[in-house]
């Protein structure tokens, strides 16, 4: 059985890319400037995911409050405590669900990632898509506009791409083997989850393509 020239992982006969580290094989492997791989995207144990979860539902409830203020200021002030309490409840519930998802998927959601000369990208797996649609249906049936809005945002981000020109800063989490990219525009951050075999390769390639970005490392 052939093995990867970069990480030594077993590969299928005739495979172009290593399923473990994403390195291209063959005569042009040393000149290859792109990585493609599949990894588990952690949920509750990932700081970027927890932050994004809070942001998604927070934006949804902020939208509801703005809408109420536009329609009736007095009613909005009276309902504010209930809206805030509901927001906190749903965020806590979301964190509990995230913990359950990570447990039942044995470590996180399977996701495809890529680092290319043009930028970085990811594509959600079947697990993520099924969960997003189930959440949308549940929140819609339950009458939660904010929850449904947050679910729709998640569905819209099941596939994403960021060009190197958009990258403002990169936070590296060595413990999780992940990199979080922040855009120059005020848009949700972008996370790459690596394997033990390709983490260093991904960091090297990212720093090559985005040398002007601001880098920092965090232990949690």
C-alpha cells in the first residue's frame, strides 16, 4: 500500500492527495502550493465555535429588539427583560446541544478544508447540514424568529471561501490545532481545523500566502 511522502499515512492506489494531511502526491508534490483535507470541527470544546454560536443568536435577538423599537418603543422597553432572558436561555440551550453533538459525533462535525494560492475554504459535511435544517425546522415550529434567523445564518455558511486579500488577522490555537481568520470587513470569522499530521504545514502555507496579516497564538 502506498504511503504519503509528507506524513507517511496509508493511501489508496492512485490517490492524488493524502487523506490525512492533504499533500499532493507524485512528481510535482514538492512544488504543490495547496492543501486539501478532512477533519473534525469541534463544537463545545472549541473557543471559536462557542464564540460564533453566541454571536449568531445574539445578532438574531438584537434584530428582534431593533424591530420592536421601530414598531413600538414603550412595548420594546417593557419586553426587553423577557427578550434578554429568552436570549440567555437559548444560548445556554445551544451550548448544551453543542456538547451533545460533539459527544454523539465522537469529537466533532466532519468538514472539508482547503488552503490554496487564492485563499482558504471549507465545506460542511452531512452531519452539519442535517443539524442546521433540523434546528431551523424546530425553531420555526416553536415560533422563535431569532432562533430561526440564527439557523438560516448557519445554513448560509455551510460553504465559505476567504481570499488572502480579505485576511486581516489570524489567531492560532495549537492545543486545538486550529486557525481562526478574521476579515477586514465586519463579517463572521473563518476557522480551519487541522489534523495532527498537517497542522504545521497549514501554518507554514498560511504565513506564506498572508505575510502581512497579524498573527497571535492562544493556548485556549
